[in-house]
């Protein structure tokens, strides 16, 4: 285990160093981050705040996966690409038809009449006619005024090739547009996380909580939630890790991470000895800089496609000693959700200001102290001579010990301890 303080580990970016702060590492992720607020890794709307640079062969790699590239780009660029592809193919094959007709002498009326030959393409008098014929060939085979004849096998082969190329372009365009329209990305607009997360007691245990809701009547099938804490970290060897990621248990073992998201739900992370927040107190929360990324995954009911909704909470957005206001109320024979209260919290003054580790240690110490006092009293009582007077004394000491235990518990509650 490491015994290292990041307060002394200063790294200035302008000098090739960074700054950070960390307590001694005891097997849990209890490192203190830098007091300077860092950038948000995941924005509130779910976009990752990451920019790629100095990528080798970026264009080649993107073109190698052209379908995914077309699905990911914006609509304006996608429509521009397809419009350009149609125009380019029309012009390209129009040039071929024009060249074939010119080589055959179709534009020389005297030669055709003297030899009694038909032109390669009827009613094409120049490049504009060849371009119109190319457009008609690629969009439809039902020719009208202009049509290809049997005089030029090259023109016939060109018609076949252009028809195949046109079908490929249209199929790729339709597939890309359908895939882009059916993406569950827009479904995330109707999923919402609370603006703040809270830390408060639940069932006598300190817990980190945040709220998630579904604004549509359609369900998210197989919905489940995950969470990670992200902050800077220094290893035992002195290596600085700017974005250390650790999972927060939100009920994976007992299945409470799988949600039936009909009404807003509060996601709970119990801060126990296995939690990275086990040593986090209220003072540490105000001083540290870390980020908790929350992820909701599931399948869209209408399309059966998997969607993922992300958000994050910086340490300044976590409210210590607060709980969420209720949003679900019974209204006659149904339940009503008031989304006006979705982001609201209220303060709970009785929440302990100590960390879960400190609260547990102090409570165990006081219990041991009370137990040892009781054992000493029992030894003294068994050494006594059993008389009615000693019996009354034993009863008195027993009551006094019980009162002391009750007083200790009451004092812990009054001082905000668990």
C-alpha cells in the first residue's frame, strides 16, 4: 500500500508538470484530487468532452468504414455527399455517352444519311442531350424520346453499368438514411437525470443518490444503470493518472441496478467499505475535485435498438445532507408524477458530517467502551456477597449501564454521528 500525499505532488502544465492532491492510499480509491476545478469529462447532456488530435491516417481509417462515417456525420453533410454522388455519376456517364456518339459520328448528319446507319442514341444532338439521357438511364429505364440503339455495343454496356451503379448508390443512400433516422440517439432527449446528486442516510447507512426519469409513455426495455467515479490519481511509483476510473456499486450483485422505469426512480450507491467514497467526508467533498459519470442503458421499445444515456456530477454538484422531494402521488385510481419537483431537494440536518469510515470507527469504539465498562461492573457484582442489599445494588448498576448506552446513542444522533 502507498503512503503518498498529492498535496506535495505539483505539476504545472506550462512547465510540463501537473498538480494534484491525494491522501494515503489504503486499498480504496480515497485519493484527494487537486483543489483546482478540472474540466468536465462528460457533459450534462451526455457528450464526452474529448477532442482527438494527431491521428495518423485519420481520413483513410474513416473512409475504410464509410457506412459508419455517413451515419455519424450531420444531415447537411450527408445530403451533400449523396447529391454530389448523383451529379458526378450523371456527368461521368453523360461524357461517356457523348464520346461514344461522337466517335460513331452521330453528330454528322451527312455521314449517317449516306450510310443509312442509326445513331447510338436517338435524339441526342450534343452534350446536353447525352447528360439528359444519362439522368434518365440512372433514374429509370422507361425511355421516352431518347433511347439507345443496337448500333453501338459500347453504349449498351455503358447503360448496364450505369444502371448497376445507380442501384448501388440508391441502396446505400436509403440504408444510411434509415439507419440514421432509426438511431436511438434522439430517444435520449426524453430521458433525464437530476441536476444534482445527494448524499444522505438511508436505512441508517450513508448513501450517494441521484434520480432518473423517463418522459415518454413507451418503456426502456431491460433498463439498467451504471456509475463510475473519475479523478486524478498517483500510483505508488509516482505515475500520474489524470483520469482514473472506478466503478460504483449500484446494486449489480442483488439486481437493483435493473430498472422498471415507469416513474422516476432514485438510484442508490451505498457508501460501505468497498466504496471509493468510504473515506469521503463533507469537508473533503467541498475541497476535492472529482466527477461521477452515470450511465443508463436499455432497448427502445419501438425499434428494439440499444440506447445509452449519460450524464455526470462534479463534486460541487453533489449536495451533502440532502434528499429528493417526492414526485409520485396517488391520484384517485392512478398515480401522478409531478416533474416540477424532479430536481428539487430538501436539507436533512441530522446527516452526519463525518465520512462513512470515521462514523463506523467511532461508533464501534463507543460500543466497545460501553461493553468493557459493563464487563467490569459484572465482575465486581459477581465478587459481592449475595444479600438483599447487594441485589438492589446490582439492579441499580444494570439500570445505570442501560441508561449510559442509551445516552451514548442519543449523543451520537444529536451530534450528527451514525
